[in-house]
C-alpha cells in the first residue's frame, strides 16, 4: 500500500489531518485547550503529515489562526486545503455563502488568516441540502473560483459534498484535483465515483470515517478491531487506505493521544478474514 498519493501536482502522505475539531464545541468558538491545539498541529507535521484540511468558517476564523500560529512559516511541502461556500452567524449556525462577493471575500479571508499569498487548494463546498449532496448546478460558483484562480489567488480547485452529476459538470468547467465527500465502510454510495476518479488521477478525500454506522455495524467493527488488537477507528481508517490508492484521509482530533492513534492506523494490516467480515459490515 503506497504511503503517498497525488493531490493535483502535490505528492502528499495519504494520512493527512483535518483541523475542524480544533475549534470549540460545534466547530464554534475557541478551543477548550489552546496549547493542546497548537501542540497537535505541530506534532502532526513533525510526524510527517503534509496535508492539512481547514476552512476559515471553522470557528469561525479560529482554526486558520491556530494553524498560522502553530506552523508559520510553513515547512516546505506542506499543503493546506481550505473550503468555502458557508458562513456562520452569531449563534454558530451554518449558512450558505455562494454569492460571488461572499466567495471572493472568503478566499481573501483564508489568505489573510493563513498568512499565504496563494491558496494551495480550495474546495467548493456545496450546501444544497443539510443531509448530504443534492442536485443543482455549480457552474456559477465554480466559475467565480476559476476567475480567482486565474488571478493567482488559488493554485488548484476541488469540490465537496457533491453528486456524480456535479462532479461531471465541474470537470467540464475546470481542472478538479480532489473530491471531498462523506464515505466510509458502511456508507459506500460513492464506490463507482471513487473508481472513476482513480482512473482519472483525481484524489478522493472521505470524511466521517465512522459516521452513520448502525449499532449492528458498529458491533461488527468493534469485533474486528478487538481481534486485531487495535481501535475501531484504526480499522475504519485502514480499510479506507486499502479501498483505493487515490483516497487521502483527513481524520481530525484535538487530542495528542488520538492523533497518534490515527496516524498509527497506516500501519494496521487487515487480514483476508478481517476484510471479509468488514465487507459484511458494509452490507449490513
């Protein structure tokens, strides 16, 4: 199993880090332990992580400011991937922000708080439905981002929370280097998409590696993990790593202990018996 994969022109470790959980409860406000948040970011990079996923609406603003405080000046080869398409109100609610002016401001906000002159990758995060991807054209929004890319503010474009039809539309409009969707062992509606993207050399970044498991599915995952002497999260991450070579993982945590556990998942070897039992989880 390869330890690295392509994210556009970048070569990154397949085990990255998602910074969302560094904010306070509900991804809103400051972290419970600012010193630990800084320590997690620094240890992630010191451990070889060179792909960090973030957004200026995490907090809002809090997470990008933490990243800059902890890591700037950034080490060579560190790829920061951010996303736009939402904003937060004073109560922490998630609101769509797809107007051209809103998206342009979001790009400048990310640049300023991350202390970057250009953003490595910006994901257009679609929010047509609160319950997952929903159909609808993304032409206007992606055109705005492509114009900002032409201005030199963004190096590469990605899309998030999208349907297969939206992926096809986006690829016809611009060069897309990654797709970020909910996907895990138990929820595999993107199986065909993943294989098509792999063939095209496009990264797929799954989120919610344990999201939406039924009690029976969780029990089966726990059983496999116990037999292997690892945690259920490590099994779920290891399964994703072996699913397809274009999968890049971004497990998030605000804990040093959980960070180390997540990174160690790259060393977990799933036996043929374990894989067979995990396939039964997917079908359950």
